[in-house]
C-alpha cells in the first residue's frame, strides 16, 4: 500500500509570487483567507508551497502557460478578460498587456 507521501500534491492557490536570482527562480503559491481581518486590511495569506526551478525552466514554463491559455481560448471560443483594476494592481500597462497577448482592446478589461 502506498504511503501518504507518495500521493501527488493537489493544491488550489489564489496568490503567487515569482522571484529570481542570477541562477534560479522561485514561485511561491499561497491561499488567501476567505475571512477579512479588519475593514481595509489585506486578507491573511497562508503560504502553501514553493517551487524552485532554473531560469531556463521558468522561461519554458511561461511559454507553455501562455500557449495553454491561447489554446483554451481558441478551443472553447472564449476570451479570458481581466478587469482594468487587476492590471492596475499588478502594475501592468494596457500597452504591455496587449503586446504580450498580441490582441486588440477586446482582451482588455472594460
């Protein structure tokens, strides 16, 4: 019988942070608490897992993730949009967002 540690992780995360050094990268995944701590206070975030990988693998992962989103949108005939407020909070300018996805203003949150 397989031990508990032999099971693959199955984790849902709603927050992440990517950092890099000259030789490697780390992606930290977290889960926000559904309960607010206080009015106006940021939600409590629990760290779930850290994934460490080479910069080459980080770049490959970014490519594969982009391709997966594009294929999903094409296969299902959808256009996944983000509200402008999300892009603003992530400090992503509209021109950078559009250039990355190579789309017109339809992919931009309204």
